[in-house]
C-alpha cells in the first residue's frame, strides 16, 4: 500500500498556489473540476509526495476551521538559511524561527500557509 496524497481545503486558491509553488517549490501536476469544487494536485520536487488543494465553490467567508486533531506537514530543506532569504523576499514570516533541534545540528522551523496550516521545515545535518 502507498499513500497517494493529502487533501486540504483552501479559501483563496491563488494565495495557496503561490505559497506552495513559489515558496515550497511544489509543481502543479493537474487540476480537475468536480460538481462543486476544483481540485489542484501539487507534486514535490522529487515527485514522491502529492498535495491536493480543494477549492470549493461555496467557501466559508472566514475560511475553514482546522480543528485540534491536525498537527502539521513536514518538508525537508537543504538550507534553512537560504530558505529564510526566500521566505522573507516573498513576504512571508516564520511562526517559529529556525532552531537546533537536538544539539547535533539538525535545525527545524515552522511557518503557516495562507489558511493557517502549520508546516515544519527540517534541515538535517549530513555526516
């Protein structure tokens, strides 16, 4: 068995597409129209992970409630220093600034997407 994708609902598809494609380097693979929504399928740089952004025709004015069960997505980054430059140049900010996770050089940071979904960024030290 293989996990195919994760789906999240988004309020502003343009803001979400910009965030995931420009900041996180995901590529729009395809989109599909259903009776009441559009589905946008994004692939990571390696093509191993897919995220489905669902944009409903009738979206709550204040967006969706994320609840308290969802934690975060996690993405690897080669360099949090380089990512930080890109993040700030695109007008985004950290939720939690980069910090050393384990005292061995692995760094993590957190950001939020336009709908408030948390994303962990992990820079692992290669020995």
